C-alpha cells in the first residue's frame, strides 16, 4: 500500500513543503550561480526514470564552460568551480530535484537517476533499479555514496527495490542528512571531486 499509494502522497506533500521552506535558499544559490557562472543557472539533462521512461533532471550548475584551444570543453574536474565544489560538497546543487519530486518524476528515496548511456550496459538484475522511481537519495547513498563500486551500488539499488517501505525510507532520509552534514562518501576511490568513475558495464567495470 505504501509503495503503490502513500509513497507518492508523502513525496508530493513533503516536496511542496520543502520548496516553500527552502525557497529563500534556492533564490540565494540561484543568484550566486548567476553571478559566478552566468547563465543558465539550472543544469538540465535527460535521465531514465520509472520503467526507463525519460524525464528531465534539474540541478544547479556547478561548472564553467571553459574550452581548450580546439574549442572542446575541458574535463569536468577542470571546470568545477569553488562555488560548484561547495554546492556539491553539501549536495546543495541537487535542491532543484525537489521540483522533479513534486512533478512525480522522482521520489525522495530510490536509486539515483543515472546517465542515459548506461541503459544498454545494465545486466538483467541491475535493470530492476528502474522498477521504482529514481530518488534524491537511496540505499546506495548511505552505504558508501561515491566511495563504493558500481557493482556495490547496483546491489543496494536492487535491494531497495525489493524492500520498499515507509520505515526504510525514513531511515534512509535521516541517515542521508547525517552523511551530508559529515560530508561522508563524497570522493570516489579514483577521482577526488565528488564523481564516480564511468560505468563501463558489469564485465569491464573500472576498479
């Protein structure tokens, strides 16, 4: 019952309240991004959601548009600004995802929405992560976040899908708040700027 009906009610009510409560903070961040990075303030990207249906994910922009001599964008790590680093540090860049939750494209808790290019790379078990709506946070995020391997993250995603419940969601939300405050699991094992290595498929995952 919770998974089918109450979870959406919880998401709608809480996202609406959060958008109202955090509206001053959202405005301040938007102004800072506009001043420091220019336009656009919001970063938009298509991501696969429930049943692999495509939706638009919204985040605050954290990188500049610097290019090399050939006119090609520099690597992400070179374009991440101090403001962007701060926003990612405390997950403030993800606040616009509250709108995605309000719309119904996302949930507060669920597997994180990943890149479109990863869809063909999932094995049969990993594909079950799309049996529920993607989340602002999830079981994988409170168990290592960017420090865990892709295989570990997907196992947590599928475990969540098979055990969705109100108490689990509340536990994940509370543990996420603690992790963000403590800045736990921000860095991956390979990179140092809040990102995971690229997923290349289960057989060729980078270690």
